[in-house]
């Protein structure tokens, strides 16, 4: 009987430790209420920075569905200041690109209730990949992104008005 119970415990320990319901989310035995989860929603103005040093302004917009899954979209401007060398395709200054977020979830609570690890996937006309963020709900996020595990690109944002780019003032 003891061996049977041990096997059951092992089986359930391999199950997902994140559980969503209509009232909130349980992560690592901490309950995050629905009102807190909804604070992630909104637009965040920031920067998309490539490992090579290129930096682009970006507006990331997140939503949360009834199952506490995170999704949304983003829009960024590409400013390639290099001269056309005749061999490599360069984007024109100020071209705007759009993409979408999908299958996002809260993965870990770092400091209850302020900082959470959030993972979301993205896709646009150029590639698809992951965005792993440290997220302070309703305030800001900073994370690593790429289409490969070893990429060292960063993506950041601070809650803002997407029309003006003005960030939210915090008291």
C-alpha cells in the first residue's frame, strides 16, 4: 500500500503545478486572485534590444482570458542605421512591424505579490519564439526573448498610454 501511495505522489508531482479557475490561479501553493491577474492587462511602452545591440521602440499589449492565459499583440519600429552595402537587405528607417502573443502563463511567484515570472510565445512575419519576463503587474516587465533558447535579447516595457507613449505615473 505504501509503495502504491508513493507511486501516486510521484505521478501527481509530475503534473502541472499551475492551476487556473474562474476565481484566480494557484502557483506553487500561492493563490493569486483574478483581480490581481487582470492587472497585467494593458499597454507597455519599452524597448526590444537585440544581442548585437540594435534597439527598437515597442508597444506590447497584454490581455488575460477566462482561463488566466495571457495573449495580446505588439508593434515595433525598426531603425536600421547601417548604409546599404548592396549585399545585405536592410530595413528602411521607421518601418513598423506587428506581431501577436499567445499561450502565455504565470510560471512562478518570486515575491508575493509583486513579482511574477511570466512566459508567453510570440510570432510575426520574421520568426516565432518565446518571451520570458519578470513582471510587476500593472507597472513594468523585463525579459529575455528569442527564437532559440540561447538568444540573449531583451524586451522591456512600462505601463503606458499607447496613443501618446506617456508612461503611467506611480505614487
